[in-house]
C-alpha cells in the first residue's frame, strides 16, 4: 500500500497543487487588493480636488463622518520628522497621529506630500473602530500647502480575503482527501462515501448546532452569559420550561394509557375489527400538523360548533385554549407512537407465560397484573419517554392552541420571528434540548436494555383471552369512543371544505375549494417538489450509511453514527434556528434557497431510515455481499446489485417516511421558508390564523390525501416483498 | 452430470510468506494474534486442506487469501505475483462460503451468471457457459428456481458452480459441507474432489472435520492457535503425526507414557517395565526423556489379562463387517481397539477382562508436552 512510488506520487502532486493553488490564490488576492487600492486613490483624488479655499473645519465635518468608508484629518503645515502633528479632523484619527507621529511611515508620508505626491503607508492602521490603510495626500489648492490624512476602512476587503482563505483551505483539504483515497485506499468508493458522510454531517449537523450554541454565549461580539442569565432569571421563560414539562408529562401519560389500551385489545383479546382498530391507531401519526388542531378549533374553538352548543346550554366559560386542550390534541396525535411501541412489546411477550399463570389458578386480573404488566413495563416506560420527547418538541399544536399557556418550543419561535432575537431563540431551544435529550438517552440506553422481551424468543402465535366478557365490553367501548372522536375530527376537516364560512355561515359552498387551490398552487407545487427532491437523497444516503455502519470497519465510526443520529433527538425549532444562524453568512449562504429546506429534510429524516437499514442489514448474512465482492464486484456494484435489492423494504419505508415527514414538516421549516419557497403547512397555519377555516380545511384535506396515499402505496409495495424478507432470514 | 471440459487456464501456485494477522478487540482494545507467522505453498492443481479446531486461525488464513482480510505482515503470492495489497474484488480467487452466500433475490441461473455479467461477457456466451456449468453440477433443470426453494445440497452445488464459472486461479472453500447432513456430505465430498481434479484447479479447503480432510486432500496443513503444526499428505499426518495433538486430532489414538532408553536405528522405549523398539519417533527426543507411545486402534492388540501393558474390560463391541471396534475401559480411560478380519481374529466378548498392547512397527514415540486434544 504505502510503496515508495505512491508516497512520492502523493507528495509530489500535493506539492504541485499547493504551488498551483498558491499561485492562483495570490493572483486573485493581488488583483483584488490593487483594485481596492485604485479605488482608494480615486477617492483621494476626488477628496483633494474638492478641498475648499476657506472654512476647512466645515468641509472636514462634511466629508468625514457621514462617509463611513474613510476617516479624514487635515494637517495645515507639514511637521519635521519626529515632531508632533498639529491637525484638525476626526478625533480617532488625531489620536492615531498623536500615538504614532514618531514612526518612520509618517515621516515618509509627509516627505512625499512635500513633493506633492500621494503616499500610501505600509501596514494596517487602526483608529477607533476603523482599521485599514492610511493615505497621505497633498493639498494642492491651498496656497501654503498642507496634508490630508485619510484612513480607509477595509472591513469588506478583510472579510473577502478571509472567505478566500477558507475556500482555499477547504479545496485543499478536499483534494488531499480525494488523492489519499485514490492512492492509498483498497476500497476508494467506500472511502469516498465515508468522507462524504463526514463532511455532510459536520457541515449540516455539527456546524449549525455549534453556531446556535456559540450565539447563545455571545453578545455584541464577545463572550457573555447575558442571554442565559436573562433567560434563566426571567419568570416567563421559567414558566415556559415548566409548561413544556407539564404538558409533556400529561401528554405522555394519557397517550401511553390510550396506546396501551389499543395495543392490549389488539394483542391480548379476541375482539373483531382488529385491523381497523390498528389502522385507526396508526393514522394520526402521519396526519399533517394542524389538521387535528384545526378540526378541534372548528369544533371547540371560541366560535366552534360544540362551544356554541354548550353556550346555548348555559356553559359559557368553556375554552379549549390552554393546557387541557393541548393535552387532548397532543394525545390524539401522539398515542399512535405509544401504540406502535407497545403492540410490538405485547406481541413479543409469549402467551405461554400467561397460560402458565392461569394454569396455576391465578385469576385473569392477577395474571394481567402479575405477569403481563411487569413484562410490558420496560415497553411502557419506553413509550412514555418517546411521547414525552415528541410532546416537548411539538410546535404546531401549541402555536394554535396554547392561548396563555407558555411552552419553550413556541417561545423560541416567537423570540426569533417576533422579536428578532436569534440568540434568545437559540438559547431557549437549547434549553428545550436538555429534557428532550435526557428522555431520549434514557429510553435508548437504559430502558431498551432492561427489556425482558428479547429473552422470551418467538411469539407462539396463539392468543390467550385475558379478559372477562364484561371487561372486554368496557375496553371496546373506550376504544370505540376514541375512534369515533378521531373519525369526527377527520370528518370535521372534510366538512370544513364545503362550508361557506365556518362559525358564521354554515351553508354549503364549493367556493373555498376553488380559492384554496388557486391560492395554494405555488405552495403545493413547492412542497411536493422539495419533498420529492429530498426523498431519494435521504433514502439512498440512509441505506449507504446503514451499510457503512453495519459492515465496514473504519476509524471514527462511532462518531459518524452519533452525528448521523443526533438530529433525531433535536427539537425541530432548534434545527430551524441553528440552520438560519449558520447559513445566512459566508462561506455557505443558503437561507432563502430551496437547498436549505431540502438539506433540512434530509438531515432530519435520515436517522429513521438508517435505523431501518441497520435492522434489515443485520438480518442478512454478510457472506452474500462477500460472495459478490469475491466474484469481482466493487463496493458500488455490491450496493447496487445486492444490498439495495435485499433491503428494499427498508429502503421503500425510508423513502415514504421521508416523503411523508417532509410533506408534513413544520417546526424547522417554518424558519427556513422564503417568499420563493413556501410550505403548505405554513400556509394552512396562516389561513387558520386569519380565520379562513374553509381554505385551511381544503389544504389539510389535500395534504391528508397525499400523505395517506403515499403511506398506503408503501405498505402495498413492502408487503409484496415479504417473501424475500423471509428467505433472507433463513440464510439462503 | 456431464464430464466437465478442462478449464483452459493454467492453474497457479499459491504462496504465503510469514503471514501474521493481529486483530484488535473493538471494545477492550486488546490485541489478539489470530495467525502467527504462517508460511506454506500450494502447487498448481493441488487441493490442500487447512485442518484445525475452531478458533485456530484457519478461516482467517483463507480470508486473507481471498482478500477480505489484510495481513498485519507477510506476503501472499498467487502464481508468483504479490497480491498482498490487491482488494478482494480484483483478486483472482473464488470462495465457496460456509453459508453459501447465494443471492436470495436472484434465481439459480442469475446467481451463477453474476460473475460473468460483471466481466461484461456477451449475453449468448454467458448463457451458454452458465448452462454448461449448471449441467456440470447437475442443476440444469432448476435454473429458474430461487435459491430458497433448493435443498441444502443443491444450494451447495449452485455456490460451487458460481465460483468455478469465473475460472479462478484458486478455489477457496470455507467449511462448505458443515451445513449438510452426513449422507449428502459424503456425496458432495466426492463431487468437489471430482470437479477440482478434472478442472485441474488449485484449491484450498478449510475444515475442522478430519474425515473430510483425509478423504479430500492432496496435503493437509494442521493448525493450532494460529500456528502451523504439521504439513503432510493424509497418510503422513495419520501415520506420522509430529505431536500428540495432531495424532489425536486426525484420528483415534491411544497414548502410553514411556521412557526413552536408546535411539539408534530404532527408538527403544520402556513402557511399564517392557521394552519396545519403534521405527518412528519425534525429533528432539533423547535417551532418558519421558515420552508417549502413540498407537492407532488398528495397531492395538488384545490378549489375556496380565500379558500386555495395560489391563482393562471390554465394554462394547461394534460390528462393522470388515472389522470390529472394541471399546476397552482401562485406567487410562476408554480405548478403542480395531480388530480387522473378525472372522479370523479373536473378538473378546463384552465384559471380559483383557490386556492391551501395541504393534511397535505401527506406533510412534512422541514428545509428551502437547496434550492430546
């Protein structure tokens, strides 16, 4: 590998590129600097010709301060070398003169002026806040002569040169990495993939997060704890933190209860319509944000159908805005998370345990409370923590429903968009990250390890009826009530499309549909386009990353895995804020482009795809890929012809997941949209804020149909692959 | 099954020079030497088996040969060319995996054709060649089946055809028969040997099954704890093992402690007061050293109690037609004695007291330091 020939080749081409790069770099630099110098000299010429015959003071104040490009001072009589300078003009410049009159550049400057030459002093000079080049110019019009001192601000030049440095360094680094891979790697394709993923995560995960953290510690250009002090001492923000935690606690608790109810009925009883129950228990998780919220407003809002009905009955102090309403809506939207987690757990608990208990003449209740429940406990805790994290990060529901109740995700949004205090917004979302990340890590590394389920082996496929008929009736009634409520909520959105003006005029109308579709056409096209671009990118990247993590050995694998997975635990508001912080200035200006939205989708939805890819790759015998390599396929060919077809179900799930999530994104994307690139969910929000509920209903319905359609399609495609999945796990 | 046409390519030699492989435990960071300074050579067209208990490094050697692992130091030469740095996909080897590694999403035909398609051969040529090789392994009729609907033996044949069709310089087989039942294993053993011989391909076979190694190989390399213990033909290894480990690993053997008395034309040893002169002995033995006599079941003799060197009781007789296997329980443990031509020789009844001795012409003196496995 490291033969002398290759090492010399590497060093020689590196030296060559360094020299070439330096030549290009110094040419650009030189050309730019001489251009800047020319401009300065032109300015000097213009200034000296405009020098007045009298009232120099007034002229100085006229030319100097309001022109921020340079500072100016007038020296009426040229001093002898080393003598103090008597001058009038800008005070900072005079201070500079007092400080450095003894320096040789000054002597040289006045020397040149004496010969009526313009002189540009060497080096950089600083006066007050301005630093740049100092120019000595002779005053030609005045009879007795004199000198003008001009200090040009070169901040623009400096930042350009800085950018030039950064870009050259990045180009050189990339070249070195590519050259290294080509010359020294046995598997350059894998090497490029690893380097590429590292660059991507460092640029789009680590860098924005670092910027957000940095900004929360910086005030007026220097390190300061001011933002954190103001946040932690403010009663409002403490209230918001407490509010987020309270909301998370209640939502997690009720969602887990409802999720357990659904999961228990589906896996431990013999009720009918289980498929329907399971579907209803899954749908809300892919519903667009604002859709359930919207229908809750339509029904229970200040002007809602049910609110009106209640007030006609004399109940007047009913309000959905605030904690109880939020808990209810979040539960409706998030109990599927608990349901999916818990049904996996309950299905994996072998019924023979319960049969054993029943056989030992335990009653059904005793069996449930002494066998089923303890076995499911880690799962229950896990579900609770997952919902808790989701509730904390939730942004869409509080945006519409919070009323006077404060939560952190919303506060950080208001800081950024309402008060334009990016630092405060960043700090608040970092504050939100703490409980989220804690819950996430506890769930991941503690609860999931304590799970008993994996020990029990494969489910037997039999179900032991654990409920008495009476208990079953209670359970089914509860479930029926929840499903009815859900159906009512979805029904309300659809009904909202056909009502002229909800809350005022309930007559049938198709006007809203026409208006909504024409006003939202651009946003709809944008939303679908952006999601459509992000979907294949995220899908392929997820599978490639999964392959690298499962199959390849390389330095920094754990770091790469952590970087790739981090966005999963980040609240959307934090991602959004950190993106606008990091990408609204050089070297990467992306704010306002479609790219920033696509990148945001990809980075945020990648972790779930990677997890899916990892899980399905672990089921595949590595010998299958090795056999292909052995027959002469390189890494890319193995990926294309073997890995991708084998993990197709995971690939398709990852694609549809990314698409659905991108279509229904709101918390991060609301910071990143621009006039050119808009998102449908934000438009739905705007319409419902403006009480145009009809328009919002139409768009929600459209979004629901698109999302459910894609989801259904994915289910069909994956099911067709089940045969394949089985044969893979059986080893041949 | 048709007789295979001889693969036109000239088969190549393989040489490993001072190969060392050190693995690092990803958790503890501890370094483990899996292969310790291994050197050997395969002659063109030869089938050599790496034999050893699991964990002895034999599979690692094979994976380094195929290019899946990179040796920590040492050189690998195929046909005289240094391929140590050549990645697996560019190396002229083909491997048959223990789990076959068939592509589950392709049918039998596409599995076998995979390597040819990568080489961008014309379509007609691919088809002709695949069918010829499928015919060779007797699977022409199953070309359209997915691998999941094949029996274990059939899957094995597909894997074999898939490797052979790319005409590799070296065929590598990693315990290819371990997933088959006993009868199929015997069949496939014959099959592999037939294909390998008729194609004249150089092959390296890895197994922990001594019967497989004995019946297939031109030569056997016995490995233990990452080191080569002995290289030789099957009969050399069986008759003339270098130490008790090899003796015990490649076949049944009884071991009797002894003291070396003299070494000249033959090696004189004293076992329980009796002196024997054996024609074969391990190097490094000197008069006065304690040693062991290794005797195979067929070189053990039974007699009346007190006549031999160790007394015991016959516990079980297994009648095999051409021979009888008698298990004798002694203070040294249960010892297997093979009595050939039982119709002529005396077979002691179960429960009878007997005395054991050995035929010195067929036994060997070994240094006792390595305990038999």
